[in-house]
C-alpha cells in the first residue's frame, strides 16, 4: 500500500469498464506526486548508557515484486530495479525521519542503500539527539518481543514512473515482455490479484524513509535484524566479571601473603625466644660453676 502526497492518476470509471482480459492496459499518467510506501523491520545497535556509541540501524524499507493493496482498493507493485536511479542521490541528500514529519529534525542519516534482489536494503546511524535516541529506544524495546517497527519510504512518482494494468496477470505479462527477472516477482500472489494494479517501474528521487509509530504501508517490508546492545553489554559484563575475578584473586593472594608473613614472623619469634632461653641457661650454668 502507498500513502500519497498530492494525487496519483488512477484509471477513470470509463477506462475501468472498457478494460477486460489479461492484456496489458496502460493508463496515461500525469503530474509527479510524492508517495509514501513501504514498511520494514529495523534493528539498532549500540547503547549510550553503557558507553557504546554505535547506533546502527539495518532495515528493508521496501520489498519489491509483491502486490500491496492501496487505500482505495487497487494494488501496487514496485518493480525490481525501480530504485537504481534514485539511490546515488539519496545517499547524497536523503535522510531518515520519524513518521514523515518534515517539520521536525531527522532521527538518523543513511550510510548504505542498495537493491538486493527483491529487497531495498538500507543502513543508517541514529543521531545522538534526544529524538534520535527516543526512536532507537522504541525499536530496541519492541524488537526483542517480536513486535513490528514500521518503516515507510517517501519518493517522487513522475508521469513516466508507473503504469496501470487491469489485473495482476496483465502486470506480470508486461514484466515478462520487458525482460524483467521473473524470479524476483511473487508471481502466484500477483496473478491472484483480480483488480487494477499500478506498476511502479522507475523512481528518480527517493527523498526519505521513516520509522513509523503506526503500522506501515508495506506489510512485506520487515526489519531484518536489530543489532542490539546485548552483545556489547555481554562483553562489558564479561570484562567486568574478569576484572572482578582478577581483583578476587589479588585479594586472595594478598591474604595468603599476609598469612605467610605472619607465620614467618611467628617462626622467627619462636626461634629467637628459643635462642634467648638457651643463652640464658648457658649463662646461668657458668655462674653456677
């Protein structure tokens, strides 16, 4: 599903009633609109409270080749390769927001974005700001309990960026005829769509993706993994445990040393008393003689 800034051109009632069969039906499109589409799972790593400064977020903002329901009842398929043109610019100018709130500061900055088969894979670093760390904490709290953390992408959709088809089968026929790798499409799922499908084939500008407080639009995009602070915490705890064990051993060694010193002093004291008594006895013996 996609959420749209502005208005995306859709088939008119006349076009809908005139279209039939599985043949590709392309509907003319017009002005560019900014679309929000997608969802994902995020994973964050780092823990400021433990002194770890890494705040890495790994996510799949969009999964391509799958039919997602749009709000008004039609469907959308983002084609594999659609982001190829947008990625370099996004890495220069893009950002990571919270809930698509342009009037508020971003929560992270992108460090990697690339298409991996059907997945648009991204990595970002949370900003070390209260807002950035707030959303990082939310993700870190939810993910260990298998709770979804939504993500949505925002991009400009221009007149030559998408085409409408009368059915999922027609969309697949178009993809096959134009040389797309059909293994990257969920063909069974798309073919089952008995309704209009918007095929997004080209995205020139991906503006942002957002971590969302509500359910995301694309139910296939999921957080891949959250590199939580557990490993770092465990390592710190292990080091603390090692330090504590070393301190305990030092204390035991000190106690043993003190015991040995005490025993040594007591032994020397006994020997000294014995020699003193022997000397006194010898002196008294001389006096008697």
